[in-house]
């Protein structure tokens, strides 16, 4: 059975991930490295810091051709140690 998200998307399509984790320069590099493995491209992430600087959010838009790319990338981004949420 298709998920609701899969039913809403028409492929190929742009899809934006927002990764929130502890403020660490390596987090940005790790996110981009994982995105590059699953969906190669030139990515310019948007980075925002929390008010106290403890967390950062990294937004990356990819161009996916299949739902499995979106699903697999979500799973892999969630495995990064310093990541707290992937949206």
C-alpha cells in the first residue's frame, strides 16, 4: 500500500529535508555527504542556528526520481549521531 506522502508526490520532483541537530561543523558536512551518496548534485544548504547556538537546522532540497530515494535518504540522515530530527 502506498503511503500518503508517496501518493501526493509526482516523480521526478523537488523535495526539501530539514535536519536539526547539535551545532557542530561536522554535521553540515555529514548531511551533504549522505545526500551526495543517494542523490548526487550541487547542494547549497540553508543553515540556521538556534537562539542559544546549541542547535542548527540544515535545509537541503534534492531532485528525487523515485520514492525510495526519499525514503532511504530520510533513514540515512536519521542515523547521524548528532541529528535530533529529520523533517
